[in-house]
C-alpha cells in the first residue's frame, strides 16, 4: 500500500484511525518532517488511545513546520 496525504485524510474522515496512522508512518519514513503526516499521526494516535503528550508533540512539530497553516492549530 502506497500512502499519500489524501488517502490518510480520507481514513481520518471515516474514523479508520489505524489505517491513517499506518499511512502516516509510511510517509514519515520517506519524509520525516512532513507536516501533514505529523499532524494526522497525532490525531489518529489520539483517537486510538495514544499518549496525549506524544500526540500533542506530533502536532506541535507539524505546527513548527507550517506555523501559518490555520488547520494545524
């Protein structure tokens, strides 16, 4: 499965959080600082019951990459 941000966003939209998280991890292997993948992984992991601090940390990393992008706040 080749992950892309559009597919990951669709997984999140339809509450397929495990699929979204797996896709984010694929993207981050190739592009470790991808802001969308970091943001979406933080959201997906939170919905999966992940550590809130780690999830927030991922979202904070995404915001640092794109501070002016309102959807990441």
